[in-house]
């Protein structure tokens, strides 16, 4: 039996067997959330990225430099 290149690439695969943890969670929740987790992906951000963005938004470096200029000017 010969398959076209498209059929070879996208043959239907058996779904992956659920592990014991996944089976218990599916039974407890009443729904299999693996597909939902896969489509939504990971929305988490690292703390370093969040702090970097917050500091950039606050522009603390610019404010500190302006404060130093004002202090020197007033002396």
C-alpha cells in the first residue's frame, strides 16, 4: 500500500496513553485537560523578565540622573 507524501507525513497517530497521574486527574476533574493545556500554552513569565520590564517602565535611571542634576545645581 503506497501513501502520498501528504498522507505519510500526516498519518493518524494513536493518542498517547495517559499515565497514572493523568488518568487520576482526568477522572477527578471529569475532563481531560491535556488538549486545553496544549492549546493555551504556557503563559508564565520569569521574575527576571517582569522586573526588567517594570524597571524600564518606571524609568528609574532617568529619574535618578535628573535628581542628581538638581542636587548639584542647588549647591
